C-alpha cells in the first residue's frame, strides 16, 4: 500500500523566477504509468542549483519549478500495479531523462541526447519531500547502503566519465584544478585508476586538508605551495600526463596547460563563469606540445560496456570513493534558503551541503 495514501500536502523548494526561491506547500505528485513516487532521503546542493539555475533561471523557462538533481530515496507509490512490488525499495535517481529516439540515444549515448529532459532544471527535482520519476531513471540499491553516499552517485558518475574519457592510465601523473564535488571525485577516481601522483589543487586551504584526509597526499594549495616546482620535482621534470580543469577559472586553465608534458591531455569539466581568453604563450604550448583538450558532458548510464552508476556504487561500497569527509552541512528542507545565503555570502566555510527533508 502506498505510504502517501493519506498524505496530500508536502514541502518543496521551488524557483518562481530568477533569484526568487521559496519553500512552498504543494500537492504531493501522483505517479502515472511507469512513474514512481520517491520519498527523498537526501539531496545535494550543486553549483548548477546555486548559482547557475538560481541566478540564470531554469533551462526550460518553466516556473515555478522544484530544483535539485543529486538525490536518493525510497519508492513509496507506483503509477501502475505492475510496479507496486517496487514500493519500499531504495534507489538513486538519474536526473537525465533521455528521449531514447535520437541518434545518440539509439546507440546508448544518453549524455548526448538531443531532446532530453532533466530533473531539477526542466521538470521538478529533488528539493522536496516527494518527487515522481520514471521507473527507468532509478538505480535500485541495497537496503544497507548509506543513503547520503547514494545521493552523490550523480557527481561521482560524472567524475568517472571524465576520467574514462581522458583515459587515465596506471602510473600517470595527474593534476586536478578545483576541489568542488566533481574535482574531489575526479581526483579519487584518478587514484583508483592507478595514477602515480594526483595533484589535487585548490585555493581553499581547508579543502586541500580535507583532500589529504581522504588519501590524496599530493594535494596542493594555490598561494601556499609552489605548485610548479613540486610538480616538476615529483615528475622528474617531464610534467603531468593528464590535467583536469574542474573550477571554471581561466587561471586554472592556463596553469593546467603549463604543467602538461608533450602530448598530454587536458580534460574540461568546470563551466567558466566568465569568457575564457587564451594567451599566445598558452596557445603556442598547445600547438608545440600537441596537447589534446577534451570536453566531457554529464554521465554514462548505459549497460554496456559498463554502467557508470553501478561502478560508482561498487566503488562507494569498497571504500574506493569517499563522501563523508567533505559533507560540511546537513540541513532540513525548510532551511534551504539559509544554505543559499551561506553559499552566496560565504559567511562560513562550507564544502558540500546536503538537504535532508526529514531532519
């Protein structure tokens, strides 16, 4: 029996216009057909929630809209009798809803879907007590898996896609610029793939210390450590094999190029806030060193040759990917606006903020 049979109202954090975020009371959505109703257990606050969607609006132009796309929870109602057996199961949610008809989708390349929908920016997402999602967008997980860690499967899988796309190999030297959620997971995956050195680099000394506590012993702080000298010494002057720009900062792009060896690869995953200008010296090195620059978008969740979300879940369970050390705040749904203010004002240190509707 559906848990929500006698529950008619719920709370949801909705964007009513650019910069107008409210905690509303609204009707609990009713799943239809293949849809399932999820009781949200935890939802991460992503940089695409704030500042991007908050300051620039929803991708769909639809308002009001419940934001949030990094979430996990429990199935509490089904839109069809065939799916009622799923009630009570735990799941992570793929926020990308592919059309499954365009050329990329036909080949299983859902990240490149030409007509995709997206939870949290094109339709209602996870900053809510309940959200309805297609059954095909659920990854069912064991009962004993940490729900908070499962909520991170989206950024962990994005990071895995980046590392695989740039072909990190055993023995490589790797530099990661920007230790937000994606950057810290890229660094952990690079280590898991057998990189000899993983230089996890950030401006924030606290983030660097947290990275070290997670086993990233070569983490470096911009402005404190002589990054060029340390990288040169540890790579015997050859430079790094793979660099990842996860901050969106032009200065990081420039420094990443400067550290790369001949025929090295730069993976781009951070979205720049401002237009990027490439100086002649940087452009010259890209040409002379035959550097490959690769963009990476979203995550993979096709079954073959591997399922990135299942691989990410296995990595969590094996302790290869850690999430707990960088969760700085856990807050109830109704305090989401306070979290946004904290991120905006930077009144105290924060790393990853989790929305917990039942707190």
